[in-house]
C-alpha cells in the first residue's frame, strides 16, 4: 500500500501528510500536504484512508496504462458506430435484470442522443469519438428544454449504457461519468379525498373498460394498502392468503424490494377480488402492463374526468416541460392512503412500514409489518361502497 505518513512540524498547528509520488521517469517526488485537522490522532486515521485511496488510484492508472499498451500491441479494431450503439448494447450482459418497461424508456433516451449526434456532430462516427465535452454539451442543451428529473433520467441511461460498452467498444473512459446530476424539482401528484375516491369507484362501475371488473378492486387495493399500480397489475394467486383474508407482497414485487409486506384486507376489498383461474389475478392486465400501460393510463384519466378532475395542467412559469404536468394519477391513491392514515392518527412509523418505506431487521419484519398494517387498517377511514361482481380480466 502507498504509505502516507503524518509529520508534526515544529511551530505548526496542523500536522502534514507526506508521501512519495511516482514520476514518469521512474523517480519519486516527495509531496507534503497540510492535514484538514489539528488533532494528531484524527490525522493518523485520515492518513490510513488516504493511503487506501491512493492505492486505488494507482491501481486504476496501472489498469488504464495496461489497456493502452494492449491496444498499441494489437491491430486497431474498428470502434462501435454511434448509429449501432443500442443494437450493440442489447448484445451485452447487463449488471442486473431490466424490465421491458425500463428497457423501452432507456432505448428512447439513448436514441434521442443518437439523433442529436447525427444532427450536431455528423463528423463523429464511433463511440471512441465521444468525449466528456460532447457529453456535457448534449446534456447542457437538454437542461434548457426538459425538467430536472428527465435530465437526470437521461444522464443515468446514457451513463449506464456507456459503462456496459466500455470493454466491448474499447473505450478509455465513460464520457458521461463526469457529468453531474442536478437537483430535480419533484412535482408530487395530488392526493384524492375520500369523497373523490367514492365517486371514482362509482365511475369505475359504470364506465366501460378493456378489462371489465378490474378498476374497482384496483382502486380499493391502492387506497387500503398504498400499493403502486405495477404491483397491483401483476398480483398473483400466490399473493393471496385466504385463511387470513390477507395479501402477501414479496420483496421483488414492490419498488423498495427489501422486505415482504403483509396486508390484512377489509371485506369490501377481499370480496371484490376475482377467483383466479391462472397465475395472475388479472392476466390481461398483467400482460398489458408488461407490454405497455398506455390504455391503463388512458382509462384512469377518463375515470378522473368523469368525476370532474383534470388529470393534467399546463406547465407553470419556470417549469421546463414539453408536456402538461400530471396532477392526478393512479399514484394519487397511494398519497390518499398515506394522508388518510396520518390524519386518522396512525403513527408515521406504522405508515412507513405498511407502505414499504422502512427497512426493519429480517427477523422482525414479518411481525412488525403485519402489526403495523393491522394498526393502520383499524384506523383507516372506510369507503363503504358496494362492490360489483368481480370478474377475471
């Protein structure tokens, strides 16, 4: 490990870090740097951390130098064309499994960058030609056109794609790695009141749907459990616990998948659920969600309009958005669950556990989650609406 020593100079309040820096000609240069503290013991601890950091930096530099030497020793290989980036990316193993929806979103962001490269830098043909300056130029222009969250999503998508392509494309660096994220202003969807949810259920019973019998139980589940649309759409028969009239959500089925969630369901919710004949409770809905949820959003927007709620609004002053701002959506039911529970006197800790925001120890999370869910359910205001006959969709 590169040794960093601590030296206290006479007459100086702060100690100094001292180490030797290798030079290109093979010699070593002594480097002195003042420690950020006058506590000698703390300086010794920081020196150890600095030694580890320098060791990693030197190792990285050696790897990069080795890669450069290897490329110099072998015939030059044609770089991956920018126009073929997405096709080349799909052929590579990725660090984790990506859902079809996420992959589709990433593809659109990457293809938008590829189109920009064609329009603004047609002289650059290969991925090796893309420098950090080009990456910063693209995102700088994008920053003036889109909201902060879209900017960050684009940066994450391009950064991850180039990271996967580092070795296959023979890249020296990831050009998007040095571009910083920005602080995004998150516009939360409005929550729905109890009367609005009751009206929404009435509209669900009287409005035609591509999946008859789906919207009532979906709305009830979202309000009484706070589950997201993705989780509800893909519920399976295995999630039901008939003896307890409860719903068990496995870690991989919800966004913060670190623990299972267990929900006791009131009769109006349990009675609205279908008797599943397949793996999914709503096979058609699950299949559609995996492919595209466009019709789900469109139908929910129609339900909102039926109760005189506008799903979107025009961007306000200072909001960099190309499209209207979503102010009501299915996620509004999750906000309604949290708001109603807190207004009813449920503790913040119980709401966090039930909504999947907490991370209790594995040996405790089942009992804690169930106990919290029961406390929430005991105080959550009831909708008290009559259920329509449930059908499998």
